C-alpha cells in the first residue's frame, strides 16, 4: 500500500488508512475540510430528496449521525484515460434494491450475489460553475432533473469525479465535466453551513490549496486532528 497511486503521481502514505479504506476498501468516510475542520453533509438527509445540495457542518448532531449523513462512499467508476474516476455517494438515504426472482441476474449485484444498494450521488449541474444556481446536488441518477444528467444522455456524466491525492494526505475533487473547476464553496466562504459549489480553480493547482482540500477521516478518527495524524 505504501506506493498506492490514486488519480495522479502522488503516493499515498501507508499509515493514512482513511484514504486507503475509502478508495480501496470502499469504506465510508467523513470528508473533513482542511481549513476549519467542518465536514460535508447532504443538506437533506431523507432518501426521497434528490434536489438539495451539500453543506459544511461543524457540529455532528445525533440526527445526522443516526442517519449517517456525515459519511460518504468514494465508489470506483471506471477510468478517464489512465486516471480512475469515482462517484461521491452519501451514506444517508441509502435505498436497498428489491430482491430479484430466483435465477435472475443483473448488473447491480456484487461478487457475493447480493444486490448493491442504491446511493444518492453528488451531482453537478451542466452549466456549473458559470451558473449562479446551486451547482451541486445529491440524488439518484434517475431522479435528478435534466440539467443534472449527462450531456450525452448518460446520467453518470455529471456524477464522475477525479480524486487527486495531495502530498500530505488530503484529497481534492474535480468533476470530469468541468476540469477547470474544483469542489469549493459559495463565495469562497468556508464557514459553518457554507453551501458547496463548483468554483473556478484560479490557482491551477489541484493538489495543494487549502480551499479545495479535504481529509478523509474514518468515523473513529473524528476527534484526531489531521496535523497530528500525519506526523
């Protein structure tokens, strides 16, 4: 694991088990912002919601924790050239698919034959980031509105992300539909309850700037500051 390369020529430190767990083991993690320590959560936790965005919360309340609104899956979703792509899926509002009849099979089943859960994905608006509208929503591919689906008819187009690992253990999210943009915040304000937006990446650096760096943390590591973990 010490030489694992994800999304670019940056090695992942073997002791950063949260990145390894998220990208290799597909375990849910908290996405903690580098600037103020807040974490990403869907604005609406219910599984029926597909038109609400994402916000930065600084307190982990019991309702969010019970609904798993603080947890995200970074799910493998193929490749863009040689760079792996991922879905950012919320653990909140996860829908269990209906069991199939005996002998039936479909593409939504895991290696053990059990149906894969349907999770709401972080979806990007086609006109982001130039649009002033909410540019990020959390919803199932077949439930989001037309402008939140792929330009070529594939619903996944607007839900695929390049995950770039920083040299010090953070990760950055870049949507493939808007490669000059990053996952940031409205008005660049990293404050409690800030709304997530796609913002232009004026700096051109996908690996280092604080405004677009998140530290994946396993739930058990929530109380461990990142600068203590990476020493």
